[in-house]
C-alpha cells in the first residue's frame, strides 16, 4: 500500500524535495532517480491569465422553480458533458440520471430510488474527462452501476469499500478514485474530533484497494445551550484537502501546502506542481479571535475546552478545490469564506507550470470544464438549484 501522510495546517509535514527546477521566464523540469518531476513556479505567476475569459452570464440554464418535474432538481450529485455536447446529471432526490441535449432540452432519464438493478438508495455521478459510458455510485449500497450513453443499463459491480464514499472520478483504465462521506457523531457534551480523510484508488475486481493519501482533519462538535442544534464545523482557517481525476492521472492537494501532487493511473507519484513565494502567514492571535467568535453561543465550559484543545495553525489555507479540464489543465480554486463572490482559480498547464489566475461567476459550483465552456450548479435567492453553462475562451482561440 502506497500511503502518504500529508497533514493539514494543524500538523505540519511536507514531502521531501527530490528535484527542483525553478520557473521564471520559461518552464523547465528535472527528473530525479525515483522518476518524480517537480515543477516550480514563482508567485509572479499568480496574476490574471492573459487571453482567458469566462462569460459573466450563462449561455444556458437548465432548471425550474416549479412546473416540469424533469427540470426540478433536489441535490444534484454530479454534472458532466458527453462527447456530442449533451449534458448528464444525477438528481440526488429522485436518484435519476437525466440527459439533456446541448441546448438544454430534456432527452431521457434512467434510474430511480430502490434496491434493484438500475435503482439507487444514494446516487452520485462518477466524473470523467471523456465519457464512453455513465457510471453511478450508490454510496449507501456500495454498488457501481454502468449505463451506456443512451441510458441503457449495463454492468453492476458491488464494491464493499465504496460504502459511505463519494466518487472523485474515473480514469481511462476504469479505476475509480473515492473519498469518504461519513457522518460524525458527538460522543460527549463537546469535543474537538480528529479524524482521517483518505483518497482511495479502486482497481478492477480482485485487486487490492490502494490508499493514495491520508490527511488528518479536525471538527468542532458541541451543542448550543437549551437546544438540540449541534455545532459541527471545522476550526477557522482549516485547510481542506481536495482531489481531481484526469484521463490518466490523479491530482491531490492538502489545501495548505502550495503544491499539487500528480499520481499516474496505477497510484504512483509521478510529479509535483509547486508555487513558491505565496504568503500564508497566520498569527495565533488572529486564529484565537476567530475561534472565539465561532463559539460565542456555546456553553462557557465547552468553549474553554474547545479553545484549549484545538490545534493552532501557522498558515492560512490556500486552495479549496481542484478540477481537471478537458484539455488536461489543472484548476486550483483559491480558498474563500464568501461563496457569494466570484471564485478565483490558479490554472496549471498539463506540464505543471502555473499560468495565472481566472475568475468564475459568483455562486457557481464548477463540476465540469470543457474546451470552450464551464458547467456547474447555481442556486437562486430561494436556494432553488439550476444547471448553468458559461462560455470559456482560452488565449489564441
């Protein structure tokens, strides 16, 4: 088992540097004897990306407040684009896989709530860069169901390790990358809970499961006085790990370290994309003030316990999400508290060079990035969910 322990900003740890090539004017890399390539970009790359643009308004919106039930969504669990431009999504409420053409017209739906073939107790689309089939993971049953692109039911595979998991993506070699989605329970009146968050590589049936990386995370748990409401939140300035899957590679970041690690389809570390010179300094006083404000409604004794037991980070979180686009570029979303503001992304070329930053519209949760469009989820003021598509223009196109 190839397991790397990469801790969050609360417990510092870094991978050993095996080869470094600094990027200033032109990118360059060196390969060490272990075959790991480290591409180093300077913080000067963290600027607006010239020639790249995302439209401020969507060119397509799918959804309805009420009316046609095929256009009403309840907890979308994955959106993708098929080779012909059609859009596929999984609706978490109905457990349906719904297909729309590239103009947003409903085509068909397959799947439903249940326990039989083609039925789901919990359903999530397995993301892919290029879809040759549709895979839906039932994280409650631990079962993977495949449909062809027309929606015809194909093979079903039981994966016990997939229970309480959600899919990160599917590689060209059909291996899956999963992450946990386990609920946390309060065992005492209040506690600072430490738990592990791992990314698993699921090979074909009969082969052992591989743990790619494991991160130590923390959660604050406490009950408010005279209330059944439970505080369940990460400490302020928590770095959250994230991962994304390309055609034949897996990308993982701790969220606190200014680097992204690239694994091949067999789970072997092949490259590291790193950015130097980014300031992440966080004072202990700023952290404590923020932590105290988050606990202002908690019982005083519980508040004192949490303040005493919560590890103090030394740096601000950097990234909070990764997406690999259809052309192999890796997008790292900058950490932000307010999702009502535009999201800022640092874009890496396929070889790991940091090219610059780009913003996506406020409130958009990006699911899929094609050659010339971005697909994602968006909610209106009443929290009704829609699918939106935005035009993406790359330099020179």
